[in-house]
C-alpha cells in the first residue's frame, strides 16, 4: 500500500447529507458512546445510567437518550408500575454499532501513547 492510499471508497462524499457525518454527529458527542456501551452490556433504567456515567446531568442524559431513540439505536420501554419504570436497551441496529466502536476502542488504546507523544512534540515545536 502506498503512503497516499487510504482505502477510502471513492463513493464517500463529504456533503451535508453524508451518512458518515450523520453517524459521527451522533456517536461523536460526549455521552452517546458511553450510553451505547453500557446498554451493550444489558438493559438499564434511567437512574442506573445516570449513576454509571460520571458527570452527566439528568437533562443531558434525557436529551442523549431521546436522540438515540430517535435514531433507532435505543428502545425506551415504559412500564405501568408504581413508581413508574422505564427501561432502555439497544435495538438490533444499535447492537451492530458495538462492532465499530470496539474497533475504535482498540485503535485508541493501541495508539494512545503515540498520540500523547505527538502532541508533546507538537506543543514543544519539534517534529522528530
């Protein structure tokens, strides 16, 4: 493979209506990936998610869950109980997102030190 060859398909078009951009907008936010990973383990109630994700506000958790439900990645099931109970779980499509997220996690962990070293070199003004 040449240095300039990236295996990016020629059909990839960067436009406002780009499906990759749509997905990156969703999973590129601060909280969606954490929620998807937790729901990939099992169904959670709202309070369980809130306790498990350090630093997320109730409002942000609500907004993020709504967006994930809207995108078809998560289902929300309300149970008519006292007190009311709402369960969140990944849809079949949401579960397929775990595969690329796992690959991204592996890549990030494998290159964490390289990225930190590159940042340090850049911040010092050196390239070697």
